[in-house]
C-alpha cells in the first residue's frame, strides 16, 4: 500500500455568524452537494469568468498559433513507513 501526502497551502479562518445564517449556509451547501467550507469559499472567492474582459485573451494572445503541450502533473513521492 502506498500513501501519498499532499500539502495545500491554505489559511484556516473561524467565522462567527448568527445561528440562522449558519443554518442557511449548511442547507445551501447540502443542496449544492458541497462541504460547507468549500461552499463558503465559492461565495467569497472571485468568479474567474468575471476576472477578464470579454475577448481579452483573443486580442492579447491571439497571435499564438502553435499548440502548447499541457504539462503532466508529477505523482507525489510515497511516504515511507506508513504501510
């Protein structure tokens, strides 16, 4: 058996909200099929589709005609001693 450990660089925040707000957030997260923390992040994080004006990349990078290979993600090294 191999065990891989991947560290994500994320801050942990504690947010205090009224009970009714907490219930609403939990209900909406459940309806979206998401964990509560991921649902809250989806509400707080900027929407990537809103980040750039329409047509921005076509105007600024449209001259790139060659296909650029997508790099493969390397597999993390196994952690020894966790068998």
